[in-house]
C-alpha cells in the first residue's frame, strides 16, 4: 500500500544444553538439577538417510581441524535441529556471530558407515569451527566406526543424542530420549566412541524422560 515497512530478524536460539562429559564431573547438570525437571536441555534434532553399502571415504574431508576448542567450550550453543542446522543455516549463524558453537543435524551411525559418499552429511566450512557432529545410534560397535569417520573430517566434538523425544527419533529403536532409560547401554556407547576417536565426547540428554523426571534419576544417569 506504499506505507513504510520495517523488517525484523528474530533469532531463536535454544537454551544451553545439559552436557555429560565422559571425562569430567557433571557440573552443568548439578546446576540444572536445581531447576524444575520438565524442560528439555536442547531443541529436537533430526537424522539423515542412508545410501549404498560401500566405503565412506570417497569424499575428501577438510584439510585440518581447528584449534578453537583450546579456548574452551562456548557457553552459547546453536542446538541440533532437524532440517534446520544444515550447512547453509550454520553459515548464516556464523555471519551473525563467531562466539557460538555450531552443531550438525543428527546423523545415524549406519548412515555414515554405509553411504557411498558422506560429504553431503559431514561437509562444513572451516569458518564453522567450533562445530559438533551429533550421532544417533545405540550400538557401541557401529557408533565407534561412525566416530572414526567424523574425526577424519576434522570436527571439534562428537555428541551422542539421548535427548530427542520425537517419534521420528525416539520412536524408532533405541534412539534419542529413549536411551535415557538404558544408562548402561549409553555408558557402553560412550566408551566405544571415546576409544575410537581422540575428540571430546558429550551426551545430549533431557532432565527427565516419561515418568522418570526427578533430579535423582537424571543424576543417576550421569553417574552411570
């Protein structure tokens, strides 16, 4: 109608996730447990689709990892989100700020292992450091193989998805939030990833799942 128009860019960022490090004490979790346990630690994440059953090494990874992790983990995390945190979105986020840690979507371990090419899943720009690759799966053996592939691409960190409650993730086998009900399995998966890759390894979890939503249950999950 010819009247002036003002456009606003609204950036919605998920709250910082609760991280459980296999090497350190769960300080962040202890602080988070003092809050009501009904909220999730990060936004929901998504997954990729598989390909042929051939080698995953046909696409070349970035030349070298960044040393940005030596400065410590950024407090602001752009959480993994299904069909959102792909490369174009991450590049846009990096234009807005260099002080956040970026995440991929969740990639299923078998997708990376059996795809003929993994560049469509794992490719990222060097300006995206520090960047986390999130894996989905529940087999220590296949997660370890996927972790080696991720490490070869120069990522700064690997994360295991134990937090997504969507039917697309948690409703298909032991993925996402359903893994919180199997802490011993998560422990074995984390050990497999840690032994396979020389990268920081974290868990994305919730402050509870189903009726198991007390701080005590969450703390027991972390201790396991």
